[in-house]
């Protein structure tokens, strides 16, 4: 069992050898691109993709993502970062190197509905989702056998109103134990506490089954049916303390009509939820998403 | 000038000779379709299109739209309606015949933004929008010359906070004078009073520049930008006393990204607003929209 | 193993108790709808959905699909069909009753790519695809274990250039043995012989990985990349002797750009192929697709 | 009349003061981005947007577009270009500076259908299409009055089979006289000769009313109807000697069904043609399109 997961991770690591991304955000000012590209050029890095975005050219904010290949990168990580620190200081940057061979460790939280979980597992198995899906955590036991077929450990942690705190402590312990980099709420039907969320900043991705900000909160399909909308949607966003108000990563929609009742909307909506969540998670894994206040910059 | 409008109406009338639609809503019960189709068969009507919808097959509601052609229809209107009344009574139907050659008289309300107005005028000129655009009313004088080029009368009625009632009285007088069947708010930036609205039930169509129920009210593009949505939209709906809460006729969306500022959203959104409003108005004109409580059944 | 499949079929049968569809195509003529709706009314059938389409109102063709519920339908099948034959003769109809509780037996043909197969199996498992997936046939052994996890028999039949005929004989024998109603080619990378196809008229559904009629034949993604298209697509159609020329059931598309190479198109296209095929198969299973010459009428 | 056009151009010029784009294509090699960004930094240019694309990181091709603002740019054009030539030579680049205040002079070719023409004129009037629409040329006189209302000269040049060459000579003379930078075929129903095309390399944009490469050539909507496609489309591309085979700039699609006949497809397709052509032309005007062999790189 465990073999399948280990083999996947090893395969991903090999495929991404020598590949990294440099992520920068800072106050916009002249000379940033020149300084950064000179730096990478001198190190012999081959720039594969480069994206930048300025909120307001004059005196605003600057965001950049550079994907590059540098032979024998793993051995040069430390040297590279030390050298880049000078540029970072000069421009007062928030910066980090993300090494693509450091496959991100992912936890998936799930309740009873399996479609979002299955899409992730399936894309992972097909090699399209480059992550180490280290653990699946659920407040119901139902999906255990399915998850274990993929060689991934499954933990059933009951969540009750009175013992929510204890449950979250167990969950956090698992995240620590498995050294989780990112948690994905794949239709996990529990609201996380502020304590939990603040311990995982910008590291929890949720799928909400509506086109936010329409239908924040519970039962969005029922409310979409009641309102008589002609299009339904799904939204993937980072989780913050404000329910369904976190920075949006991706959204998509689907046309419906008066023939569809609330059950139809649920059924049809599943395919949108699946693809929206999978895209958002993939972009996060490839370090394509930068968060700025309540919004995202997605370089895709 | 006036000639262009008159010629259009005459042309539409000829094209739609002998064509009508029968619209029915009632409690669902056995035998409706049989009774209605027998009736039309006996009159020699040729059914061109037939649509029906039951909210809940057992004991729910039933909606039907039948489009038919009946030679020499104009002379038989009265006889047909008298005869159908028996069926209507039997099934306790809300029913009406809508004769396609009775080209609907339309008023367009507009402020300063011209894109929705122009789309309607243009589709009307191309023969795609079968209406008698009888009058354009605006709270600003700017678009007068443009409208008059199309041979359509333009009225500038100033709307001020203190004299809103007087302005609405003038508007209602125009609607009466021109025997208006439907009013279209083509980005008309004034809120109509309950008195005005209740005098025009199910006869006012609005375009809202957001994907309702997201961003009800003012400045939806600015708020969409602030929220960081990845998709924007537009919604056309019937106007009721609850702002932006009336029955939705049509919606559509457009993908955007972090590169787009609020001004970009406005510019890009214009094309969605145009097409959504034009579709909704066309469906209304073709008697394809049935209203049921706060929702629509659109047979398209 | 076999239990899972049996349980699914039994469940579907119960859910669809007393439900049937009447499918009609004939020359357009007055009185059809009246006759058919009278007939169903007299039998006490409750019409759930009714769709019709006339190619040309005067002297053209008429297509109709009526979905109805009739208590204790199973015992009345024979009587109903005998009685309807009179109407069928009168209007020279092609007609058939399709009983929803007669769950259709499906064979899936697959090669090495699993995404279309998995989408079907998954929707079937979720109860969204109401079929008896009776057998999966492949020219490669790879997907056997996956299929068998779903309790579905898997047959590996090697297809070689020289022994294609023998392979097809084996396949046809399986279709007969399992009493297959419809075969789905879920990225089955072999061209079927005219003999095979003519033995399964209007019963084979294929997914082609392009937006037909663009890129008929082999390697559509590579050719889409070479041509520099900005949108790719997928097409599901009935199989006829003319390669990729059969009646189209459903198509969908996806936006791409210069950043995507042929491998990216393949990867992105998988999601479109999956959803297009699943929709087409579902519509076929619900008897929503009528074939007329080289085209389809889809009542959805 | 002429005033309107002159005022537009002056307005566009003011809005785009000090703004330019640098366009580069060359063999991919280390140090390009560093060299270019250093150069612009030293000149005090403020980079507004920067996009790059490498076909194959190792030994492939490199494309770049940098949009920047440089105070008092108009006076420094010559100096800037002379100085950049050294970098251009070093990396053997194809390069050019495109100054945004040099508003491009556009000719529109049209026949009888007005929808694509009107969309361009309208977006131009709204300030969304930044061009100097210097002349409209048609093989029919019908649209003259409409065009002249916009203050734009209209030329009717009859095109006959026998005198096509003479007609093209007249057209080319107009292009020269008005110093045209780009010609847009807005549903111009004539095939241009190789001589004409080769005199305007990469300067003629066409709209084809199908989703290319499906339905190359005449009557695409009729053929789409015959084939029974479920989605129709439109394609904007540069014109080359191979009919409908030039580099694609933009495509879009629209869902249709069996209810739509060929006339419906034409009517519905108009809205897609309009928006696809307008987007393609806007991108060309903003120097966002680089041509590489038979394909485009669109930085949008």
C-alpha cells in the first residue's frame, strides 16, 4: 500500500529535478526586474516562465514569479538564498525560493461526499497533481476503504459540538506528524475554529459550492434554486476566519434552467466543484498563487 | 424619420401573420395536454413549437407555451378565445393568446451609458428584435440625437430627488400615450418608486451589471474588484419593489483576472450586459417567459 | 464482487418503477399531439416531460419524446403497445416505448487511457449514470484490476492487424452473451470494421478528442497544436462506417493559448472528453437522443 | 464630420502619451531578460507589463513584449532605438519599438453585412478601440451613409470577376494614400489576390464565420447545420495566400441545438463574430500579437 504513495513521490521528485520558482512581492520601484534577472543570469539559471504584475505602476505593489531550471540546484540552495538576500534587502522584498522537487505534503479533509476527494486522488494517480497526499482526515468513517486503496492513510476523527476542540487538536497533531504543507477541504462539512485556521495561515484551501459572494454559508444549491438563478457555480478559496470570505483562487460556472430542481443543481454542480478545486490546488502546488490582502494574484 | 419605425413595424407584422402563442399555467392534473391539443387540432392550427413544464408531477403546477400558425387568424381571434374559455374554466387555467402580429410597443429608459440602448436599437434595425420601439426616455439629454437617427422619439425628463414623483408622472403619461406594453431599463440609473412599478406589473425589464444575487445594489463592478472574483456577470430580471430581487430571466458571465482593475471590469462587462439584456428582451417579446412567484420559466 | 453490480441494477430498477418514455418520429401532420396525449390520458399516464420538434412545420418531419409515469406499468406493457399500434399506423410513425426500469446493459471498450472509463465508472457508482455496466473489453490488459474493483467483468482481447476479424468475433460474442444494448468506446484506439458496426446500428457511442469536424482521424491534439487553435474540444457521436462522421450527440470546448504544447492539450483535453462522453451516454440511456440521417435530435 | 475622427485620434494620442511597447523575438539564450531590463532601467522607463514565452527552454525560440512608460518619450525615440540596436545585434533579435501614441491607421473592408463593421465603429466611438479608422472600402454602396455618420470616408469600389485586378489597384492606392497600417476584413466577401496580400504582410485581419479549421471556405453556417454540430464558432486570423489558413489570433464559440436551422446559426453567430473580431483587432492595435510561422503568440 504505502509503496504506491512512495513511488509517486519519487517519480514527481525526479521529474522536477533542478526546477524552482522565485516568488517576490514588494513596493513597485525601478530596477527590480533588472536586478532579479541579472542575478539569475549570473547563476546560470534558465528562465522557463516569468510573470509579473503591478497593481499601480506608480508607487504601487509589484508581484513576480519566475520559474527556472538550474543544473545541480539541490546543492546550491543555501548559497543561492544567501546571495539573493542582498537583493531582497535592497528592494525590501517578501521573497522565497520554492523548489519544485520538494513535493508538497498535502492533507485532505473530507466528510461523506466523495466527488472532490476522488477527483484529487484520481488526478494524483494520473500524475497530473504533483503532491504527496500524505493523509486523509474525515469526521465520518465511510470513505476509509476507498482512500486506503490508493495507499494513503485515512483517519476517522469524530467531530461533535461539545468536543470540537479535542477533535481539532487530534487533527493538528496529524498535520504536524505528517509535516503537512497544505490542507484541502474537499467538501469537509465542518467549520474550523479561528485557532485552527490561524495555525495554518494561507495553507488551507476550501471548495465552496456556489459562485461567491453569492450564497455564502449553508445550503447554497437550495438557495440558488429558490432564487431562480440561471447559472450556478463553485469557488475555491483560502480559508480565513470570515466564513467563505477568504481570497478566491478560482471560480467556474454552469448554465441551468427552470427544469432543474435543487437535487439536479447538486448533481450538476459536482462536476464544477471537482474541476474548480483541482485547478486551484494544482496552482497552489505549482506556487502560482500569491495572496495580497483579501485577493489573489494567480500566475497561470 | 417616423417612416423608418413605421416600416419596421409593418414588416414585422407581415412576417408574423397568422402566428400566435397560447400561454397556460394551472394546477397540474391529467388531461390538460390532450384537451389543449385537441382544441387546436380541431381549429386547424399547425403547432410550430410546444413546451411544457411541471414543477412537481403529482399535485404541482403546470406551465405550457404552444406556438402555432392558423390561417386567417386575425379574423378568428374572438371566436378562438371564446371557445377556449371552456377549457380554461374546466382546468382553472390562467391562459392567454398572444398574437405575434400584435407587435409589442416598447419604451426604453436610459441614462448616460449607451451600450445597452445601442445593442437593442441595432438588433431592432437588423430585424432581430421584433418590437415597436415607440419611445426612449432619459433623465439626461445626451443620447437624444443618437436615438432620433433611428426615427424614434426621445424624451428628456429630468429626475431630481425632490421632484421624483412629478418626473414619474410624466414618464407614466408617456407610457400611456404610446400604449407601451413593456419598458426596458437599459442601464437607467434611477430607482423606480413602488407606485410606478405596481402600475406596470411584469412589464419592466432591467439589466443589472452583476451576477445576482452577488453584488445587489450600487457599484457592482467596484465591489467585484474589491472581492477579487475571477468571473463577472450580468443579470436581466423583471423589476419588483425589492431592489434587484425580481424574477431572473437571463444571466451570463465573463472570466477576468488580477490584471483587470475596476475600470477594465466595466469595459469588459459591457459586452455581457448587452447580450444578456438583448436575449431577455427577445424572449419576453416572443412570449417565452412565464413568471411564477419570484422565478421565471423560460421556454427557449 | 458481482454483488455490487447486481445491487446497483436493482436499485436503479426500483427508482425507475412505473416510468417509461414514448419515442416517435414521423411525417409532420395535424393531430399527432392530440392523438398521442389523448391516448396517454385515457390510460391514466402522468406526463412528466414532453418534447417535440418539427424540422419544417409544413410537410416536414416530426419528432417527439414523452416521459410518463403509469402505475403498475410493468404488467400493462403488452396491452399498451398493442393499443398504441393503431395510432402508430394511422400516422405512419416510427415509435417505441422505452421502459426506464429496463436498465440498459452497457459494454465499455477501452485501450490504455483510463480517464473516460473512470468517469463512467465513477458516475455509475455515484448513481448518476443509470446503466448496467455489464462488461469492459480492452485490447490491453492494463485496466483489468481497476475494472474488477467495481465488480465488473473485464475481458482482454488482443487486436492485431492480421487477426482483427477473430478479435471482433470474440467481442461480438461477448456483446451477445451479455445481451448488450449499447457499447461505449471510451478512448478505444481501434477502428471497428463495417461488419461490426452494421451489427450494432445506433448502438455504439464514441468520444473523439477534437471539436469535429475539425481534426478528423488520428492525433487531433498534435494537429490542433500545429494549427495554433485557441480553443480545443471533444465530440461524442454514434459510430458509423465513415470515420468520425457519425451523428454528433454532444460537444464541448476549452480555451487554450500559445503556452500550451501538445502534451498540455492532451492533459487539459481529458477533462472535456470525460464530461462530453458522460453527458452523451447519459442522454442515450435516458432515451433522449433520436437519430435522423446524419444528425441527432437531443431532447435534454 | 471629419472633426469627429480628428478629435478621436487626438484624444487617443493624449491618453497614450509616453507609452510604448518593445517587441522581441530571437533564439532563446541566457541573459536576454537581464540585458533588456537593464537597458530600460538605465533609461528610466517604468515597466507596466512584461510577458515572455519560450517555445522550448533549451535552444528554442524566445518572444517578449514589454510595455513601458518613459517621460518625454517622443523626443527620445531615435536615441533609444540607436542604443537598443547594440543589444539587438548581440542576441540577433528581431525587435521593434511600437509607440502607443502613434495611433494605427486602419482601413475596414466590408460588403453588405454590417454587424462586424458596426461593432468596430461602435467600440471606436466608445473609446475602447484605439485606432484611426481612416477609411472604409466596400464592393457595395449600401453601407456608405452609415459609415459617413461616423465622420469616416467611405469608398465604393465595384469588384467584378473580370476587373478584379483594377479594383485591387484602386484599393491599394487608397491604402497608400491614407497610409494604412492595418486592414480589417469585416465580412468582406471577396478573396484577395496573392499580389494584394503579399503587399500587406501581417497587416490584414479577417473574421471567418466558423470555428477553424472546421468549415474552411464558403457557407460555413450551412455546412455546420448539415453536419449537425452542437457548437458553432468564429475565428479571426491574419490573411495569407492559403484561404482561411493564416495564423489564428482569436476564436470563440456558441452552443446551438437541433432547433436551430441555418438561418438561426447565422443570426446567433453574428454576436460571436462581432466579439471575436473586436478582440483580435484590439490585441493587434496594442501590439500584443507576435506571428511565428503559421501561429500566433498573443500576450493578453
